């Protein structure tokens, strides 16, 4: 019954309630949609990084991670790769050679990472072949060919069919170099990546460095589903317990390889919650004001309720309930509208190209953002609204409790 | 034994710059089944006295007993509970909870007393019937006339069968016909349920119906007449 009175009281001053409900709804839509946008940005960055750059999981020789010298290869890389391929969650595996090198043209040079790959395997693991804007992806047939990023091509003033000179230190530390013909130019959503990567055939790279082409110092693993990254890492750690204990290999997930990306995800999350809190605290003041007005208007009525025998505890609950109902109504409206907005942009994407396509690409983002809001965020929003409502109701409820029935009833209406 | 016994009570309002002596030594006994009017000029202390009789306020000095209970001995929480279980109220106007229907208003106290739903509804409907307003049971106060609202208030006050009912100028905002109707109803309830009524009034028509008239002036009782056979 108390609940019925509280709920009906809400609709006595329809305009006032509508104003506050709208304010709460707008506040929540603002926070949720912002979170959807930010999560969409980070998702997209993470997905792009996994698809084009680091894959889900990588395996190296631990010594290679300390200083990327090409001589630190993975013992029995082929066999390891084959074992990994048997895992249900694994989509594809690529064995690579990787090293830091200098790429240069007649006019300029740049520090780059050179990958030696097997095109057929690499295509399964990395989406880079989908980002070729000129020419073609590497094929096994054409020896001493390379693909480079558009940014790098520009920097070195190189075009299709030009030769890029790759200079690196071989296993003995001697500087060697080779000329590679550019057969393709790629452009991903990350300019920094495009500016610093050169891909050549693994067999060419092995030859340049005096290796057998079976040697690898990186195994990249792509999974069927990004969410299983953690569990697959756990499984692989078990499978290769011996090798890991012998310091032959180390298994890393994408967030260990790119810790900055992981921090970015966490910081974005943190800001979403902070933003939510700030908005709700601001709304709390509006709620307090509304409820104080409601209590003051109903002085006489509250006096009568007290006279009839409604205990202080029930008077208190009545005001708290009314505040909570008011806030929950606003929250519900806000969340429902947010869900539909987020849903829309999660399907069709939010096109940012009209503001800053170039700028976004230069920091590793594509210009279409697909919104995502986690269930946790909706849950946190709902819980925090209730919490804020209860806190906001305390001062109006205490005001109601201070009323004395005899005096309150004398009050004019 | 009297239902109510007031012993030499004083009430001083201290909130104003000059303290107001609203009651100056009042002695009064109310017996069960009485239909008593408290009359007196404006400002004489009627409301103050009724508030004390109804446990809404405490005297500054003196004692008030409701049967064996000295209201001064009760904590604020106990006093609230005491009102809930023992005293019915009808105020001058706007008595009802605006968001509840006539029936819900009538049930309200029973609900606070945790009376089972079936019994509650039955009792509420019986009383709405008795005050002649059963057909408006689902109307909210805003959809009822002043007289109808007061009848619902009487039904609510009676529903929980309190020991007595306090009514502070219940007819003040009513026209003469509604006043007559309401008085008729209260008198009938007094006969039928033997309910004790104490009301304050200026209204001659109300006084004419009273079995006992207590006159108060300047916070003192200056007259107390009983009319047998009314
Ligand atoms: N809260 C209060 N603070 C100060 N003085 C008060 C207060 N309540 C009542 N009084 C004063 O106490 C005296 C008695 O008031 P009370 O309301 O009991 O009179 P009443 O007989 O009911 O008058 P009326 O017929 O106008 O209703 C009056 O002088 C009034 O001004
Ligand atoms: Mg009065």
C-alpha cells in the first residue's frame, strides 16, 4: 500500500515528475551512448590490432623478447605449430621470421620491422591481404618481392615495382642487405603500423640471414573467437609446460604484447564509470530539490498520515520509495532509449569520416565506429541510479520526519 | 471508569515571541458512548484541547489518561501506535489521502493495523454503505464533494472501531444540507456502534444535536451541560 501511495504520488504533479524523469533519462542516454561509442572505438582498435598486427596469441623464444635478435629462434617451431593447429579454438597459425631493420630508398631511410612470411599461411592469420590498395599481396612464386605500407612508401618516395633496400644484422651480427621489389602497398586503419612494416617471403629472409627456411622466431595464432584468448593461452601453457619451464618458448596474448592497448581499454572503461557517477551526482541535486518541494507541498497531508498512526519509519519509507520510483522511471526510459540507440549503431555503425577520418587513422582507428555497451555497464547504471535515489531521498525524508502532526495539520493548504 | 480523564492541564505555546497560554487548567472526563461538543469562541483553545485528547500534542502541565494509559508516559513511537489503535480522527477538511479511492481511504487504518484483506474490504464497504457513499467507493477524493469527503472520513475513523473519535469542526466547510447529513450519520453511528464522539464546533446545528456541550473560553472550561433524551 505504501508503494501504491508512493507510485501514485509521483503522478500528482505530472509536469514536475516529467521534467525530472526526462533529465535522468537524458543523463543516462548521454553516458550509455558515450560508453557505447568509446567501447566501440576500443573494440575496433583491438579487433584491428588482432586482425592486422598481433593476432590473438604469439609465441617466441624468451630471449627474443628481451632483445629482438634474429638468432633467437623457436626450437622445433614446425612441430609446435602443428600441435597448436590441433586446438579446436585455433583458426590458423603462421610461422614467421621477424627482425628490426632499415628500409631505404635512394632518398631516405626508415627503421622498420621486417616480417618473413609464407603467404598462404599468413593470409589465414592476418587480414593484411585485404588492405592492399595497390598491386597484390605476396605470392610464393615471385622471389625477392615485398609489400610495404602506404605511409612508408610515401616517406621513402617509393612506388610500385620500385626496389626497397632492406638492411639488417644476420645471426653473426654482420650487416647484410637485399633489394626487394615492391609488388603491393597496404593501408590499414593504423598509420603507425603502415609506416613501420615491410613484409617479404620467409625463404628470402632466411637466405639473407643464413638460416634454414624452417627456422622461425614468431608463431602467430588466430582464434575463432577473440573472447577465448585467455582460455586458449591457459591451455597452451599447459600443453607446452616443459618447453616453457626450459625457457624455450613463451606464450603471450595480444594484451601482453600490446600492454598500451590493454591500458587503453581499461582507461576507457574507467572513464565511462566516472562519467556515469558525475552525471548521476549532478542529477541527485535535481532529485533532492524535487522531493523537497513535494514534501513541503504535502505538509498537511503528511501531518494527517502521522495523526492516523503511520509510523516515522513508514513516513520515511514513503518518501524513499517515491524518490526511488521517480529515479527508476527515469532510468528505465533512459536505458530503453539508450539500448535502441546503441543497437542501431552497433549494426549500422557510426560514421565519423565527416569529422576526422585522417586524424583517426593516424592514431590507429577506422572512421566507422560500431557501438557496444556491456551488460555490466547497464547493470552498474541501474544499481547506481537506485543508490543515488536512496541517498537523494534522505534529506527530503528527514524533512518529512521533522513535521509534528498537530502543527502540520494547522498548516493552510 | 471514564474513557478519557484530563487532570488540570495547561498548554503554553512557546514558539512565538510572547508565549501563548492556550489552556489554563482544564479538567474533563469523557464517558463511553458520549456525543460531546466542545464549543467556544475562536482562539479559545478547542483545537488545542482536541489535539491533546487525540494524542497529537502533549500538555505543558497536567495529565491525560486514556483509560489506564497516561499519554505522558508514552514515547513518540508508542504514542503513534496508540493513536493508530485507539483514536479516530476527522479533521475540518482535506482529511483524505488524495491518491487513494474512497474505499482505499476507508481501509487505510485497517491496513496499518494489519487486518486481513478480506475482512478489511468487507468492513470498509459496510461503513461506506452506512455513510451512504458505497456507490462512490472507487472515486478519489478529488472526484467527491466536500460533504462526501467528510462522510468518507467518518467511515475511515469508524472502520477500525477506535475507543473514541475526535472531530475538529467537521462541518465547518459544509453547506447546511451536508452538515445535516453528516450529523445524522455521526449520530446514527453513535447509536448503532455506541461510538464515542468528541467534536469542536461553532455551528449551532451541531450543538443542537450534541448530548453534552462543554463550553471553553480563554483556555478554561466555563460550562458543561448534558441534555438527556437527545
Ligand atoms: N502552534 C501555535 N503556536 C502559537 N500559538 C498557537 C499555536 N496554535 C494555537 N495557538 C494559539 O493558541 C490559542 C488557541 O488556539 P486554538 O487553535 O486551540 O483555538 P480554537 O478554539 O480551535 O480556535 P478556532 O475556533 O479559530 O479554531 C490561540 O490564541 C492560538 O492563536
Ligand atoms: Mg480550532
